[in-house]
C-alpha cells in the first residue's frame, strides 16, 4: 500500500544527496590526482610514460562507464577472492578509474596550450624539467584547466547516478526507494532533479569564483607564436 | 669563449645549418645578419641547447654542448637568452619574473634575489614597474624586463634573438640603449638582428649568414662599406 509523498521522504533523499556528494568529492579528488599524473606522463619526455598513459586513456575512454562499474563491482571480488569491497569503495574506484582518463586529457590539453616560448624561456634560464613545470608551465596551465575541469566534474556528478546498478543508495537510488514507498515518481524525481541541480550549480559557482580570483592575468599577454627559424 | 665547429642542423629533410664555423671571444659583441630563413636564429638557439645539434660541435667555456656528460642546465646558467617575443611569464609580476631563476636555480635567499632583481630592473629603467604584471607593460618595457631576467643569473654570454623585431619602431631605441650599455660594460654578446644601425655602431664583428652558412664576416666597416661577397652586397642593398 502506498502512502502519500511527504516531508519525511526528504530525509532519505537528502541522505542520498549527501552520499552522492561524498562519492563525487572522493572520486573527483582522486580522479584529479591520478589524472594529473597521467596528464603529465602523457606530455613527458619519456616515451614509456607517454605510451602507458596513452594506452590507459584510450582504453578507458573507449569503455562505457556502466561497464567499468560492473567490471569493478562484480569483477574485483572474483579476481581477488576474499576481498571485501563495500559498495561505496567499488563506486569510488569505478568513478576514479573513469575520471582519471578524462582529467588526464584536460591536463594534457592545458599543458599543450601554453606557448612553446614559455618553456624555452624557462629552459634558457637553466630550469630543469620539473622546475619548469612547477614554476612556469603548471601555474599557467591550471587556469586553463579550470573551465573544462568544472564541466567534467558536473558530468561526473550526473554519471555517478549510474552506480545505482550496484544497489548503492546514492541520490538516484534513494529516489527509486522513495518512489516504491510512495508511488509518486513525479514529486520524488522532481526533488531528486532539484538536488542534482543544486549540487551541479554549486560546483559551477565555485569554479567561477576560482576563475575570477585567479584568472585575471592569464590572458593579458597575448602574443603570436615565434615564427620558428 | 664560444667555439663552433662544423655545425650542422637538420629539421627532418630540411638542412638548415650546413657547416657553421666560428669563434667568439670574451667581451666581443657579434651581430649576425642575413635574410630570413638563413639559419641565423637556429644558429643562436643551438648555442644554448634550445635546438639539438645534428653534427659538429659547440664548446662554450669548456662545456661541450652535445656531450652527454654536459649538464645543459649548468651551461644555460652561463648563457642568457633574450627572445623576439620576450616570453615573459605572464602569471608572475615583473620582479618575480626576474627573481625566478636566482631563487629556484641558484637557490639564493629571497632577500638577496629581491635586491638583485631590483638593481637589475633599475638598470633597465623599470624599477617603478616592479609590481606590475607583464601584460600591463609596453613591448619595449617587456623586452627590457626580459633582458633583466636573463642578466639575473649573471651570465657570461648573452644571446639576443631578434630582440627588437616585434617592437614598434618608436620603442626600438629604448631596448637598443640597454643593449649598448651592456656591450660597453664588456658583456660577451651574440645578437641576431635586423637593426643595421645597431650592428654598425656596437658590433665588434658582423657575421653575414645565408642558406645555412657564414658567407662573410668582418668588422662593421668592412661588411657595410665594402662587402666582398655578392650575396652580402645583394642583401645589404635591400636592407640599407
């Protein structure tokens, strides 16, 4: 027997939203961390590093995220018998594996967008590869990464709804449960949609704030690339 | 100071330098002139390892550039470079542009680096722009900051790659003045330039390059007043 959708139903939805935020925060941070490493590897002078990161990125980008989730959730317990993987951990691993590949491409694009003259000036001053990255290339690349990075994080929040297939009770799954109790998918999923929107809008605003605080000087120096010879 | 021996540089099938030989002495100011595509910028860029050498050798202060045992970053600390497009770091204030290498490469103290950068900026007439960002400077000011930045590592040699080619004609003078001061202080300088007036006035020696070779070299009087080679004559008749 259904009961009417009421205020008390907001509590499981809010709990689901909170789990979605936690899930995306953890996998977003891990994804950025590994994505940065992969992105640096992809632009590194070492052929092996480039090779490994390129293969990883192409493989992951060629696989639907749902398949990655299934693979981790059902595959890991089989590959490592006896390993207890809770649903949250499985979801974090799946989203991180997915996010790292995309973040890596954003990182690569931003590094490659920095004019070659910047690297050359740093090298001419005697900065080695890591110092050149640390003090010249990355500070500028970071600012370029922010807009696509924010876009990607928003995508990640929405894609995280796919982990419902594991039974993990994040926002979408909480919506399912509430719908089963109340028989009112319209109200329930309107609330769910509003909660997703608020999370995504919050990320956008944070991104804008960051851009406004740091992005003032970056485009001040627009110069043509040196002609070469 | 700099010995260049049979230097060849190929970009794929494109043979840009075809056996350049040259010796640059301490405190000498050498201007390299020639038509575009003659390889003069590539020649300069080979001298601090920005371009790898295909064959031949460059020896700077006893460091052999294309020797795998040579730490190129150590050589670069002795060789300052100024680029056509300045290549200032836009995310750093002027003073931080100048301080970066002393702070991060030489690892001197912040106070010392700051004092040094201030002195150098005063020297190029930009002490008042210390806290500005490069994007708020004029081209001439940017290039003077770039010179100060290169000087911050106390280089023994300064390389200039068409330092005034990206500047409006009316502000070329302010950059050339700084370079003249530097030359008169006894800095060893190699300048790729289209400023024939500067070459004539400041250079101890002028090198004319064409098609990847040094065609002719000599004192400015020799090169400008009585060029021997017909390609030199042809080039000079077009630019003077």
